[in-house]
């Protein structure tokens, strides 16, 4: 056989094999499915009150008597949460002669902070001596949205009426004493 014939046969065989390979490549099958748009966003825990940064109690010349104030606490988080009320700070000498009553309830929006004109009590959360300053959610008083048991959810709110009474049995040594600067905390916690 001549060289030219061999070259032509080789080219023909390579061409046939290439065609078969190309045919095999075009004959492969495939399929795809998808699930698009996956995303995970964290929920929120958010709580506020209507005091606009003002103290509920700022009484410079207290004598035996009672003082009552209201504050509205609103929950705006997207996750359900438990809310505890606790006191922060170090109580001063006068705190030993005070009684604190904290009631949960409702009031109309026409009551500005710290008025209690339309307050309707639902339950008494606490009635006793000044709560020691624990500064801790774990030791705080569990609260209820609207005074009704259950977790706080978006838009939940409660009005708290706090009545502080200075004992008429306070000793003469209580003159000029102070409760110290105390802060009431409502802390929301999603479990």
C-alpha cells in the first residue's frame, strides 16, 4: 500500500472516530432543579417606655405620705419575649422606710407620663419594702403584657402604677436621708 493511501485511510479512521465521539457528546442528557432566594434573618427584641428620659420620682422634700406615678412599657420586637422588672443602683438609708406597690394594668393614651388618671389595675406585681438593687434580669419580677400571663409579642404594652409610701414611723435619723439614685429596668429576653 502506498503512503498516500495509508495517510488517507488514517485520516478517514480518525474522522469516523471523531464523529462518533462528537455524536456521543451530543447525546448526553442532564436536568437541573433549584430552590432560589434562601435567606435567614435574625428576629428582634425591642422594648421602650413613654418617660422620654424623665424620672418617675424626684421628690426633694418628702415627709410621711404617698406618691403615685404611671409609666407605659411597650414591646416592639418581632420575637416573643419574657420581660422582667428589676431595680438597679444602691439603695440609700431612706429606702429602708419605704414601701413600694407596683400594679400592672391599662390606661388610655390620653394619660401623659407620669399621670395615672385613667389607670385600671389588672393585678399587683409587688407590694413590700424597696426591692434591693439586683441589677439582674434573673432576679427581677416577671411581668405580663397588659397584666395577662403570657409572653410579650409585637405591640404588647402594660401600664405600671407605682406607689411609694414613706412610713410615718421613720425615725428622726431619716431626716435629710435619700433613697439614692435608683433605676427601674424592664428587660426583655427571648428564650
